[in-house]
C-alpha cells in the first residue's frame, strides 16, 4: 500500500511540474541566422535544474507533430545539475544555433529537467519540458 501511495505521489508531482513550468520563445518565427531567446518560468514549488552536458535539445517537426531531436556529440565531462531556477523565478537566455544546419520548418526546444536538485549534484532527468513551437524560415 505504501509503495502504491509513493508511486501515485511521484506521478502527480511530475504532472504538476509540467503544468507549472513555462518555456516560451521571444518570437514565433525566425529567419535563418537568428537565435531564439527563451524564457523559463518556474511556478512550481521546487527548484528546477538543467544538465551541464545537454541543457536543451532542438527538435524539428518531421511529420504531423512527430518531433525528432538533433543529435549532439558525446559529453566527456560529468553531467551535473547546472543553471537552477528557484520557485517563483524565471531565467532567460539565447540559444546559439549557428553550428546546426537548420532548414525551414517547425521547431521546438526540449529541455530535460531535474526537479528539486541542487547545483553541482549529479544530473538526473526527472521530466522533459517543451517550448512553444516556432517556425524557421
């Protein structure tokens, strides 16, 4: 019975986190060479932290809402929790995409998040967070 209660709590907390963490781009359309600026707002009750190796993935809509992530090279450092956002706070940053050959299409940003982590703790992916979709022309 206790295991069932723990499982229900874990599922509910992940659902709540995905409802209370917002990621949005500054625009809905970009021209080739422009870098999206994103804002992550944490309305959740816990810290959210991001990976030191792969803080975000760029995904392209391949066919009817089936997104595929661009492949990144191997990370040779330890993957630590980095760039945490406290509850009630927001963080904004620019994504530099010049190293990725982007074609026209619909994209989104996928961010693996560690919920309730502390900075420099080993990173664990508790949830995936997604930005709004945007068009690259």
